[in-house]
């Protein structure tokens, strides 16, 4: 097996919550993760509970208002991936995150496999708007704002538990995995499918897999290299190696 650093072809990157913790956004399943410390938070991400429980929706809008992603800035890991592309490498990102920090760091294209938190959609019609505009309605005294077009339920443009993923996003992610020569999995537990299976798709298509994550993952056995050091230090170093700095 050749050293993955010598591969000059397209680079695919799958990122999870761990890449954004240095930006002040907690992960979900870690020791201090959102769902670990607050079991109610996981209910807020479950579609069936959300659509049937108005009180839960009220809590959800407040949680969106207080989400640290509003104040977060891209960190060294986000900037490193943007620098990799600026250095002449073909980099395509699949992210499980909803914070858009990759885009703010300058990366493009970015496939948001789980949607994003800055848009709002109606579950019953085609109405869409921004999260900022909807939170203005909440601040004005409407704790569970309804769709202005059909009076349906509004939700963040994220994929909740119990919802189907966007098929176009899945197709785009599979295409990235199938056509990459190097595939990086960064800050993801690789426990959520089908996002995690992009690692297997990439390896089956001939890519070298490099995993950067603090904890073991189900896909470690397929990796050419596993990096356990903090992501904000590891990813800039790996990018420098790939660019020959």
C-alpha cells in the first residue's frame, strides 16, 4: 500500500460534529455532548415528537435561538480544508453538520447531508424562509409560529430522526465517495448511516481512508491511517503534508 500522502487525485472529506467543537459547538454523543448532558435535546431532534407535541416545538424554537452556531467562527480545521483547496487540490466535502462553518471558511462544494439550521421549511407545503425571520416571530410573541401560507408546522431545514434524507444529497455524497482517491473522515463517530457508509463506498472504489477522530469508530479497520490527536492540530498538519509545505 502506497503512502496516502502521495495520492494526487480528488480528495473527499466527511465531517461530523467533532470538527466544530473548537468553534464552541458541542458534539452530540461525547462525554459532554448535547444528548449526553440533556436527554430532552434528543427528543427535539425526533420528527414524530416534534410534529405531535406543540410544547416540544416551543422548546425547539428557543433551542434554535440559543444555538451557539449563531456566534461560532470557523476554526483551524475548517480553514485547513479551505487552504487545501486553495493550494490546488480538488476537495469536496460531505458534512453531517448543520452549522455552515465550512462554507464560511471558504470551502466549496459542500454537501449538507443533514441539512442546515439557517433555513426553515413547512412540512405541509413548499414554503421556505430564513431561521432569522422565524425567530423574529418568536421574539414578537409567537412561540410556535405556523406557516403563513397553509398554517402548517414549520421546522428547521435539518433532517430529524425519523425523516428521510434528501436523495439528491445522498447521490452527491456517493459520487464524491466513489470518485475520490483519498477520503478523510474527520470528527465523526461513523455511527450514523448512511453518512458513515461513505467510508466503505470510498474504500471499495479504491480510495485510501484516513480517520481523524478522538474515539474508535466502526470503520477504523478500513483506514490506512488513524489519527487520535485533537482535530484543530491534526488537520492543519495533515493538510500541510498533502500540500508539501
